[in-house]
């Protein structure tokens, strides 16, 4: 008599989870495998499109997670071309933590900043191609505004960066440089306030002195056949005269698509200081902490053949060159 075999119980089938598709990141670089991907221009253009509405200073203050005038947060940074403030150019401005803004919004915020003595004014002198050649500051004056805090704008703008081309330092009366119309016809601009007019006059004078010093250094470099080390320092940390120029020249981290602002990066010696590297603009570049450490990896190397030009060599032997960022003028 046959005995029946016990019936086998089937194991429950496992349902596979759907695979998630990873979204491509903009300007991402992989680790140490030597592969590099560039910026996605369409994604950058879609996220940086300027808004055309009028800025409300009270709305900007509410958008910030902490009071703008707090000691640890001196305010927002506004970057605006000189031609935009004078009404001769339609180039947009840029506001930290918010991005690109329209020329009208840039003029509105600049006029607000001009009424407060605590605002810092920085001038970046650029050549006709938009590359920075010098940087300087305006000394602070005593009370230049009422300090009434109209529209809640006290301490809203901590620093204003004026981008001035070399051909804008000596304008002809009644005529603007022809390159001002490179961004299209400029919209009509309201007349500048008395405080703004005084600041622009002082800014032109300070930028003219900085441009003259930069021209003298350039002549010394041509005579020496390279960098004349006119700004070199014997200290390890770059003094302000070098740090300001490097920050204005590099604008961002020198590692390809990395867009971290240079003022938040490490001012790194390409040739280490303890190995004979000079503290000079020809041997220093801004690198964020992550890419500063990557540069020190034994399978990677960085060289600076010309001031502001960096050549990265990956572990796979690929070479990438980054050049100084340019300013819109």
C-alpha cells in the first residue's frame, strides 16, 4: 500500500519594488574615478531666470530665516554693474540667496543701501571682456542717511559690489560707451538720489586709482616675462590686498562646475607654502573645502599656468582647464 507524500507548501512570492530613477544633478563631479560632468545650461537657465516684479524689502526680510541686521548676518550682498545704476545698460543684478534680479530691482535696492552708512561698497574693476583686474573698497563715512528704517529696510543690504569696466572710468560728457548696449536698449531709469550720486562719484575715483595700480603691475609683469610678484607677501595667509583680488577674480570655487562663492572658499596655495610656494595672486586660488582636499589627493594634481587659469588633472589622466569667471556689465 502506497503512502502519500506530504504536500509541499509554496513559499510566498516576493514582490519587487520598482527601481527609482535618480535625477541628474547639475554640475556634479564624481569622486576619485576621474570622470567629470559639466554644467547643464538648460537647467541653470531655467532656475536663474529673473523675475520682473518689483521687489518688496519687507518681503525679502520675511524670506530670510533670521533677522537681516543680526550681528552674525550683516545683510544681503548686491552685485550690480555701474551701467545699470546710471541707466545706460540693461544688465541684470544679482542678490545673494535669491539669485538674478532685474535692473529696476537692482537700482531700487542700491538706492535703499545708499541711504545707510553701515552699507559696505566694493568696486570690482574689469577689462572689456569682463574679467576682474582689481578690487577696492570705499571708506565708510559718518551718517549718510536718516536711519528711519522706511519699509523695514534697515540693514537689508550689507554690501554692494559695483562692477566697473575700465572704459567707464573716463566717460565722455553726454555720451555712454558703445559697449553699454550689449544687453539691449536700457529701460528708462529714475534720477539717482543725492546719496547715490555722491557714492558713484567716489566709486569712480577709487576704481580709477585701483585700475592705475593694476596697469602698473601689468607693465611689471610684461617686463619680467611672467608674474612680477608685485603683490607677493612673505606671510602664509594672504593679506587683504591679495585676498580681495583673488575673490573678485575667481568669483567661485576653481573646480569646474562647483559654484560655491570664492569668499566662502579656502584661499589655497597651488604650490604648497612649505615647499617654496609664494603667497601671490599667481599661486593662490579659491577652492571649497571639499575640492581643496581633493586637490591634495596623490592621484590628482592642479597647476596654475597663468594667474586665474587652473589646470586640473584627474586620476584617469584627463585634463580640465578653468578660467576666471566673467562679470556682466
